[in-house]
C-alpha cells in the first residue's frame, strides 16, 4: 500500500529527472529495432543459421513482456529508485556482454537478460515523469515521454545501419554503455522513491503468480514472434504454446484475483479510463510497430534499398511527431477531450494507410513517400499522448505505476500481434495473388511470347546457350510475377490497416458517451 506523498518536482531537478527518464526510455526502445539491420552480420560472424539469429530479437521481446507487468510490484518491493537504477545497470552490463558474445546462444541469453532490464525502463520512466509533474501538466508530461516512445523505433534502423556500415555489429550494443552509466548516476542522485507502507516478506511473495505470468506472456510472445516462420498450427511447438498461454492466462487471472498479495494488481482495471486506454494502447502498438515494420520491409524487399536508406525515410515523420507532442500536450492542458483527439488521430492514420495503398508500386520513388509519412507522424502524435493521458488521468499514487505497466504491456503485445498478422497476411496474399497472375499468363499470348523472346536473346548475347537462355528468361518472368504479387499484397495490407483504424473511430466516440453517463469529467481529471 502506498503512503500519500507528493513526488511533484520543480525547476532544474524536474528537468534532470525528465531527461534521465527519456534517456532510459530511448535506450530500451532503440534497442528493440537497432539489431534488425545487423542480423546478417551477426549470422556470418557467429556462424549461426537464419533461424538461430532470429532468436536475438525474440529473446529480447520475451524478456521485455515478462517483466513489464511486474514493474509496479518490483518498485514497491525494492524502492522505485533502486529498482530503476538496477534495471539500467542490468541493461548496460548486458549490452557489454552482448557485444562480447562468442557464439549465437551466448548472445541470445544476454539479449534475454537485457530485455529483463529494459522492460522496466520504459514503464518506470513513464511513471516517474507522470508523478514529477502536477496534475494540470500531466498532458505535457505524457507529451515529453512520448518523444522517446515514438522516435525510438524510428531511430533504430538508420542508427544500426550507420554503425554496421562504418564499424561492426558489437558497437550497436556498446553505444548503450556511456548513456547507461550517465543514466545510472543521475537516477541515484535525483530520482525519488514513493514511500510504501510495507514490503512483502519472502514467504508472502506471489511466486506462483510470477511463474504463471512468465509462462503465459513468454509463450504468447514466442508464438507471435516465431509463428509465421514455423507455419503456425502446422508446428506442434506453436500449438502447444498457444494452449499453454490460454490456460496460463486463465489460472493467472484466477490467482491474482484471489491471492492477498498479487504480483499484478488486476483490480486497478476497474477504472474505466484505464480499461479504454489499455485497449487503445494495444491498437497504438499495432499501428506504430506494424507500420514501422511494414515500410522498411517494402522498401528493402521490393525497391532494393539499404537498411540505412529505409531508416532515413522514416526520420521526417518522427520529427513531425516530435513537433506535434508539445502542441497536443497544450491542447490537453486546456481541456480538449482526449476522445476527440484520438478519433482525429485514427482518421489521420486511415488517410496515411489509404494513401500508402495508392502509391505502392514496384518502383515508387522516395519523394512519393514524403507526405504520406508526414501524415503518419501527425497521426501518431494525435494518438499517443491522448491515449496515455486518458488511461492514467484518474489514477493516483501506486495506481499510476500499475496503469503504466498495463498500457506498456499492451502496446508491446499490440506491436507483436501487428507484426505477426502483417507477416502472415503478406505471405498468404502473395501466394494468392501470384496464383491469380500466373493463371492469366497464357504461354500462347503474343505479348508473353515476345517478352520471352526478347529476354532469351538478351541472355544469348551474354554468352548463354539457347536452352539455358530460355530457362533464364522464364525465371525472370517468374520473378516479375512474384514481385507484382508482393506489391499487390502490400497494397492490401495498407488498405486493411486503414479500414481497421476507421472502424475504431465510432468506438472511441461511444466510449465518450459512456463516460459522461458515469459522470467522469476527463477535463476535470486533467486539471
């Protein structure tokens, strides 16, 4: 139980605490995407297979999602400042160990531990920033925190690409070390812990709840990360882990609602604003991480760009979001309803997605992306802060940390669901469209025969025999069909993502009517 204490800070101290928290949030989020561009180098350097090197991403995500729901309890048990500093130290030390790994499984183990340390950074940073600002400035506090959350995934790929091009892959981990040291010293010097009524004795700790939580979210995260690669329910491992996560969730909820000292306080979800904010955070994660994954995937696989070029493409959108953050924070401080801003953000995101479905071709230029991605940046700015402010607006004391843990976990899971569904959808749609296009290619068609003849002559002119040249010509045609099928699939993904966001607009506006019926005035909560 939390003793009432004013943790609001002012002046230079608040500025230092804010910078420290954002540094830590950036450390965690950048590391979720920075390794993506270095996987090929890691695979060659460590002698790993493609399947094995994928665990570098999976292990970090599993460590993240296991620890996030426990952060509020761990802060209470060890003191927020101590726990936060320990998490930064674990993250920093594991960054050094990752860079020094001598084989793939060492790297995977250290990435898992790095994820355990990093999971606390994001959620606890949000709690620290929220409590450091007075209630009337909470919207601005969330805007400042949102800078790290939104910009982090965008910074990862170009930063990782630059480091890999100009140094070597271990340095994507080594750059965390000086930042981690500074963040640790600032945390120990300036961050305060709220005072708790009591810590739980060793025999009162909810060990079963911890085990059920780890099993449930660990299994679910594995399924989402590896499902497409393992062909989903064709894999006995995936099927078993889906069953494990379902039964684990059931028993975890039962345990937490009946045990007197639960590891995760589910009762805080009785707060209507938090329930809505948690669901919207899932949607935000779906859109944020899904689109951050989709654009580089398209530009690299279809257009042949490098990881660095793909990452740079997203930078103007991230700058737009950063510019939006303080503006949205001011609107919230003046009493503009969160629901209206979220609804507008969903509509802007629909425009972005629909726009994407119209411009995607096998040779889309960089200029074609610019305004579409600016719209994405505006949409994310309109979604992140109002959703977070709505979720935490009527919480007090320890509930803020518990609420931040729920929204953080759902944002992470939303991203994992988004990437898993997009990957699966792209694969199945590409096969379907390829089948349709192939059926329309008539070998007796004059245009098809002419194209084959031209390609064959081209290969013959390069010294190939007529038989080999003809086979090569058919392979080129097959590749062109597959590429066109992939492009159509990307169009489908953009369109369906846009429709999903459009459908959610009336739902968020209906929530507003429900809240007014319950006589919860959100503008009063913000003031």
